[in-house]
């Protein structure tokens, strides 16, 4: 069996989910029942938040979706609350940069922004740019190929499929829905981040119930999520399995809220 297509799909899907880079919320991705578009209040589970103590940090972000989410060692947080809060915090940051490393030997740098228009880029073994409603994929020997759902050209069909996958998995509602697949997340402790170049040296470590997130045909196991006190990501790791192939993907957040430079393939 040639596992290359399965590996590519798995790496891309796991990369985007763990990266949490959030896309245009108006794009055509079905809205999960437990979350809402950025800027709107989201319904959250009614599980009571733990009573404050000296070891807790109150919501520091000022984001409505994060009000039920108290960072306290040993706390249990409903998955819907984690998803809505983290997605909203990322959108509020405006921009971000992260590095994604996979056990298949690939590494990519992802940049994204939302203002004035949604745009993102993946720069690594696979190069992808999304700009507004369109996108491009770098094809060896052919340069940038723009997505076009109406085309029958094999390279354009491939580029269109990749762009659609990237857009779907980078939608904030997909992120919220994915984190919500865990009934609850445990706040393990505030601890050292296991990489040296992340946006913070220490962060809050969270694990989903059973360490597993089922994402349709892809199951992500051994999931760990590190968050700052403002609920922005610092580091994530998980092992995705699809069609008999497993890839462990880690994501290191390098910047939040800083200017980003996203290529414009239309000018090439």
C-alpha cells in the first residue's frame, strides 16, 4: 500500500487542528452546536467553575467566551468551554505565527491574520497560501497553482482540494468543535513548556479526558495543550491516526499579535 496520500492528508489535518490557526468564520463550514462565530457570545456548558483559590488565575483576556474558564490546578473544564474560549482568544489576537513539526520529518511555519481580510500561509515541505476567498498551492516544477472548483486540470483539482482542506480545518468553529469532542479537559498544572522558543517558558498544561480527541475519520491521541493565562496557545502535541498511518505533530506558537508577512502568489 502506498501510504503517501494518507500521510499527507493526516499531516495536513493534524497540523491545522493542533495549530489552531483560525480562518474566515463566514466560510462554508457547518457550525457546531456548542460554539458561535467570533465576536458573538457562545452557549457554554453549565458545569460550575471551581471556587477561586490562591493557586488560580482569573480570566485575564476580557473575552466573553473565556469567563467560565478559570485556570486552576486540578480543575475540570467542559470541552465546549475550552473550544469556544481558545478559538475566540486566537481571533482576538489578530495575527499569529507557529512552527509545526511532525514525526514524518516534515516541518512548517504557519502565519495568519484576520484584518483587513483573512489570510494565512504554510511554508515548509508543503506551501499553501489562503487570501480571502481563494488560495494557492506551490507545485514543484509548476509554481503556484490557484484553486478553482470549476477546473478539471489535475493540478488545479489537487490544489483546490488542499485549499478546501486548509480552510475547513482552520475555521474557528472547527477548532471549537474539535476541542469540544472531549467531554472535559483537566488542568494538570502550570509547568515548564517542553520547547525553548515558544512565546512563554511556562504555561498551563491541559489534557482532554482520556487524552483522546476523535475528529471524524482521524483520531488524535496523547493530546496535550499548553495555554498562557490569556488563553492563547503556547504549545500543543498529539498523535493523529488515519488509514493505518500515525503521525505525531507538535505545534510551537512563536508570536501572537505581531505583524506577519504572507506571500501574494498573484504577483508572481
